[in-house]
């Protein structure tokens, strides 16, 4: 039973490749049989949010990001703002020992550069919102597929709610060409009804993006932010390490609009609600290695430099 909890207790930070199958192969499982592994196709965006708004959501101080480091922030980051990371995508071939989940779709909103150790310098990720959905043609079946992982993840320190995803069998959908344009949508699933009438699904996240001509960030920016240890609700931490070194990684820097829907209109905290236009993003296929829970100090000391640089 404990192994099942460990397999399912994760934050889904999921991935996508333009015009490619979302189901990239899991290459880490063989050498890491007792850890959670998967291949994630995800698109991440970095949003500038007023620092005071971000701080009101996080029960720890914030570390000031190294905005002068041009390998991370090649353009000036908006004054008095703090980065918030949003991701939507597809997680394939989730394994741990003999346990396996074929695929899930999911989304997350989290705050990097959170000062969990209160030392003013060590960065962590603090999860604000997590959504997860099953991969199935029938909406009700997809909801059922997501119920157990979401419940178990919440019990093991990562609050996750069931979401409705469009698409629910891929990481995004093409809507235009020249240039290629892609969209994805996430809603909070409250009352599903795909048979006889309307459903109750407050909106959460909308993506609309293209390949960036003038990227706001570098690929290293995303590797550094994505791979900061995750703070769990039980006061422990966890490393979900992403490696983008496979031949099928195909990393692409993006530019696009991200809409976060606040209460009344949607299900995202009001401090983050809004339409963020012309923001910087990153799509890639990454191998994910999830460690067991550990002390937050150990998690920070054990971040793999090979995943960041």
C-alpha cells in the first residue's frame, strides 16, 4: 500500500511537443525501479505577478530571484514582481517497481524562489494549485481515472483536484498555421455531465501560444525554476527532477497568452487572476525522476546539477 501511495503522490508537471505524439518513452524506469519515473510532455509559462500578491499566497518568505543573471533573465523582469510558473500537459508511462499508470493529464500553478528554510537564499517551489485528469475519450471515465491519484496525492502532501482538460488525450491542440498556434484549457471538475445537460466546471487556465521569435527567457531559466524542490503540506519536501537530454526532447521556447480565472469566473486564487499577454514559455519532452519525501534541507542540497545546467 505504501508503494502505491508513493507512486501516486506527485505533482503533475506535464509536457508537450508540437505536432508530435504526447506519449514519449520512459527511459529512467529500468535504472530507478523503486522511484517514480515518467516521460512528461509539458509547456511551462513564467508569469510576472505583483510580489505583494504572491506573498499573500505563500506562508513563507520569498527569495529575491537573481534578476541580474542574464542566463536566467535575459530581459528586464517587471519591477516589484515575482515569477509564478504555470504548466499544462501530458504525463506518460508513470512507473514505480511493478506499479504503473499508463498516462494522466494535468496542470499546476506554483511559486518558485520560496524561502522554505528562511535563510534568504535557498529556493523552493510552493504549489498554489494542482489539477489532474485521466486520459480517456469519455469525460466521466476520465474523471474516474483521476479520482484515486488526486485523493492519494492530497493525502501524501500534494493537494490535487480533479480537472477537465481540453484536450484530454494530448497536451494541446493546434488552431492555426503560419505561424503554428496552439491552445489548451483546464477547468475544475465539480459536476460532470457529458450526457444530458450542462456541467459545473469553473474555468482555471487557458493557453494560447506560438513559437517565440524573441524569447523572454532561456531554456536554462526553465530548468532552474522547474527543478527547485517542492514544499509538501506535511512540512517535508520532494524533488521531481526533469531531464531534457534525450534525442526526442525537442525543446522550444514559446510566446503566448495565459489566462488565470479568479473566483466567480473560475477557480484560481484571486491574487493571480488575470490575462497575461505575450509571456515567455517553454515546451519540451522531459524524463521525470521523483524522489521519496525528505527533509527540505536535504532536498535543497541534493538538487542534481546535471538537470539544471
